[in-house]
C-alpha cells in the first residue's frame, strides 16, 4: 500500500491511496476543552488551584499545591475553556468509520484501535525495551516480534528480520515518478527541502495486524525519531511555523555535513 499525505501536519491530514487516487484514511486532531465545572449545591464558591495542571503522578497533587477560594459567577462554571495539554486524535476510514482514538495528555498518548484498548506506547509496541545504538533507534511491533521499526536521523522503515526485507518505508519530501503499469514500485526523488514534494508511507499489509495499526505505529515512531535524533520536534500547534523551522534546520544540517 502506498499512501500520500495531503498536508505536512501528519496528525491533521488525509491519506490518499496512490493506486486508486481515493482518500483511504483521514487523521484529525482537536484540542479538547476543560470539563465545565459545576458549583456545589451548598455553596456558590468554587475551588480553583493557582498552580498549573499536574500531569506527572510523581508531582504533588492539587491538595498539596497552593490553592485559593474565589467567588465566581455561576456562568463561569458552565463555560468550557481550551486545555492546551489535552487533545484527541481520530483516524477514520473512507466511509467515516472511526478506527483509532488517541487521547493526548501533553505528549502522552492513550490509544484505542478498533475498539481494543491498547494504552500507551509500551503497549502499542508490545515491549518496554528499546535498542539504543549510536545512530539507530530500533523498536519492535506488538503483532510480530520479527517486524522492527528502524529509525535513523534521515530514515524510518519497517524491517522483517525473518526475510531480511524492508516491509515499510517513509518517503519524506519526495517527488514520485510512477513506475510502468506492470510493476507496483515507484521511484522517489528526495528534495531534501521540507514542503517541497510530498510525503508518502509505503508498506505491505501484515496478516496479524490491521493496516491502521501500522499507520498509527508509524506516526508514533516519527514523533519518537524526531526526539531521539534532535530533529525539529513535532508540534501540535502552528504547522506552518513547524515546517519553516524544519526547513531551516535541515538546511543547516546539510551545510554542516558538506563542510566537515
């Protein structure tokens, strides 16, 4: 399967099946509102912590943080406010059926695939062990121990150690040259410039996993890859600015390589 991303924001994009030209999947991420607060029946006062939301369980809870009691209008409790740390991602198929739900708390995902509660990244990849090598990040898949995601500073691929073959590849900022009709393969020419060309995800289906799980695993691996190799980190906000920063940093990386 060869899918083309329609935008640079991989968590807000359509995935086009290149073979048919039709939209195969839709990925949408929305910022969630805080849960509206309701006043206590016995009091019109509202408990409001002055500290920020605590996401780490090892940090003090609001009961031990600095808090104050404040008189608020009743209407305040009924208004939902945007919460910058809470987002929700869905992946739907061509018919609009929701296949994947991801609840984000900061950058921590809570994943559900086709109604199956998965949990975090440890559960998604089926292992808490990550192979750290100087220039390679290797993380297995949960559906096949011989299928391993291999990430470097420049590439991301899915490798099958049983057959010693690449089963998935991320073609980033590429111009695709269609192959003759008798072969499904395409030629990809990298532009090395973010925003120039398109991004493609190419992979072979696995009998023990749904295609959408491979797609989701790719998204998470790309976020991890950027963090591991000090690339421009994915940001939920302002994809245009993210693309500009990525282009600038990519230019300086190539410049450093050519002058060493």
